């Protein structure tokens, strides 16, 4: 997958592109991430990319010319059949979910547009953007951090990026429920012991315990998810038991 990021602050992505799972995915050539400085496409001699909003109001707005020319440059490197999907990171967008991330991970190329200041001239948005995405119901200074969140969320779903496909299947939200608790060595730390079932070697009982804990976590922390989750008859029985015990 190719990810092209249009931003006023490309330097914010340098460590992100070369660190942790994203960095390893880039190194293994499973993905490529390229940033483009919107300011560099300005036809203003001072490389100005923003101006005051028509109608008054606080803050500045990114002008349509540099944003549009940045898009045209990126599009020029793709054929019409390969044209990337364009996503504008915006608090007005569709809220990012695991389902949406999974959908976007199947794209071959994405362009992520990072807004800043009071936003972007609507004409550029109307002309080039396919989808607006928000990472939550709050406002940040710019779209750079949301672009990193979206990229990280998508990249880890690409085959070969994570060491085990089970990691994706069993994670919180992947199956509609929150994940069960995890433990590692030592078996006893500061007087607290790992649940005995995890040391038993009985995989059927371990799987049952994990499912119970996943249901318990979801019931206690995000009960709203239970309305959307696909639950078996056994799940419903365990849920009833949990509700009676809590």
C-alpha cells in the first residue's frame, strides 16, 4: 500500500515513519509513506499557504491553490485506474472504527489530507476529497496526529505486517468485544499470581476463560458494544452469569 500525506508539517512524520511496527512495514516494503509539504506548492513568492476567512472570524484557512496543486502533483504519478482514495482528516468526518480501518486497509493507495488552523477552503475539499474521517469527537490543532492514528490503524491490518494473524483477530474491537487480560512471566509478581487456568495447558479451558474475560471487560467498560456483537448461545449464558455476579 502507498500512503501519501499532504501536510504543512512533514517533519512531524519522520520518527513515525521509521519507528515500531510502521517502521518495520516500511523497511519490509509492505507499505510506503511519503509526505508532501503543502506550502511547497504555493504560487506565492513567500510560500504562503493560508489566508483570512471570507466573512470574518478568527484564525486562518488553507487556500485552495496550494492544496489543489499538491493533489494534482500526487495524482500525476498514478494512472486513472490506480487513482488513490483521498481522505481528509476532519472533526466533521465519519468516526474511525475498526470496521472502517479494515475497509481502508484493502485500498492500494491513499492520500491523507491534514488540515490546520481553521480548516481548508471548501472548494478544494469538494473537488478532491472522497471521504472525511474523524478519530473522535474532539478538536485538535491539525490533522497530523489523526493521520498518524489512521495510518497506524490501517497498516497493522495489512497481511505480513504483524507477526501473527491471531493478534489481529483477538484484539479489542476486532471481534466486536474488548480483549481479555494478558499475562507474562513471572507466574507470581509482588504476591499477585497469574490465573491458574493459563498455566494448565488445557487449551479448551483457556479459550473458555478468555471468552468469559472478554465478555466481562466489555460488560464493565463498553456495554454499548454488546448490542452490536455477534454472540453465541454460550456467550449469552456467560453474560447472564456475569451480570448476576457483578
